[in-house]
C-alpha cells in the first residue's frame, strides 16, 4: 500500500511538472497559471474540463470599509447580475484583502472588487483577471493617496511628521502603504525610519483614528475619505490634507480565470450594460457604470510605484504581507476593544 501511494505521488508530481513545462511564458504569475499571450494575467485553462460553470456566482467587494455597507450598496446590482446570468448570486463578506485573495485562489470566489494594491496580488496569486473599474461614460474613476491631519494641528507638510504617530492601513494596500513607502521619501519623509508605521487595518479606521487622536496623521485613499464624509461618518472640515499624489485607478473588478467562456462573456456584458442606481452613484462619488480596463495598461502605474519601493507581487511577498496584514488587523482590534473598555 505504501509503495502504491508513493507511485501515485510520483506520477502526480510528474504530471504536474509536465503540465507546467508546457507553458512557454508565466511572467510574475504563480506556477499553476500560464500567460502565453503575455497580457500579464492568467490564461484560461487549456483543458475545457477545468472550466467552472457554478450554479451560484459568488461576488464580493474590497473590505476597505465595513463589508455590510457594501453588501447593501451592491444589492441592486447583484439582483441584476442574477437575472442577467440566470444564476443565483450571493455577496460574500470578507474582512481582509488576504481573505478575499485566498477565496478566489481556492475557487470560492468567482468575481469581485479588489483594492488597487491587492489587485496585483490577486492577479499573480489567485488567477484574477481585472476587467473594469467604476467610472463614467468616457473615463474610469481614480483616486489619490492623501495624507490627512486634524484641522487644528500644526502639521503643514510631510516632513513635519517625523517622530509622529502616522497610520498606514495594511501592508498590501497601494494608497495605504506601498505608495507612501515609494513616494514619501521624495518629500523628505522616510516611513519606518522617520516614524514608526502604525497599521490601522482599514482606511476608515485610519480616518477615524486621526479624528479621535489615536493617530496624528494617516495615509488614506481620497475616495474612501470622501465617501465617509458623504455618508455623514465624518466632516471633511475637521481635517486638513497636507499631501496629495497623482491619480491611481480605483478598485478593480476581476473574474476568476477559469470561468467557463460563455458564462464569462455573458457576465461581462451584464457588468458593462449595467447603470448604477442613484444610491450607488452617491456611494461611489458619481460613478455610474463599470468602465472597461486591463491590468496590463491601467495598473502599470501601480506596478511602477511598488517596484520603486522595492515591493514585489509574487507568492513570497504575498505570504509575508498576508501575515503582516493579519497582525495589523489583530492589533487594531485589540486597540479598539481597549478603547471601548472591553
């Protein structure tokens, strides 16, 4: 029996190695994916038997804020998607970027919105294929990395934050960590050297932390900041923006690379034809549709920022960042519980 098991393992390994050897180009993708057309995202499986055509489509949105908020916001769209694809559609609440990426990698998530930075990990680690961002008739919606401080504070520029309590969001976040690591040194401020990086876990927690005085400044995404003000969670007049970066693409919408082609094309048409409800437009700063994009083109600036900061979007970096993100979430939860007297 042991010999039989050993033979099975041997031939399975050989078959796996043989399958990998048939891939002529992989780029930054994990070994289980292939990119022979060199568009930087995973090709569909060569074997049609590996296509997925589930009875229930699982959809989610990046956990930059409370997932329950977005389940409600996206309800009109998920109802539309269900009717349009003739599939049951469920919204899967995730609590971290790593959990969302892992859900797609394991086959439990079929389509969803990924934050700007984690999109690159989703592409390389989970076989995600970005196809849209929120946008308008002629352009996609973008955002800026902004650094906020309390309005009455004395801070006027980034260099003033040396030795202060500055919040980043999570290690895999573009605006919340990777862009600050790459861009702040040009402004005379070196994260991790000039100040200790404090991970809040999420953008909204960073904003609320500045308001409460837990942090003296925070690097956050401008769209999240403005949405919180629109919903009445904060007043923009309570803050001052002391830094604003160039424009980045906002969160991507991506599908799993192994969806059955006919289902994939039908689903994409459902996305592109849909027009946001008034509630969705209010929640997403006036965006009224899913605007077509590609990872290769629109995410070039994100990859450049990461590379400038010495970051990689490979498997090793993902495992490292996932652990750091989980640790950041744990510390943020402990700090919140302590503040509430629990």
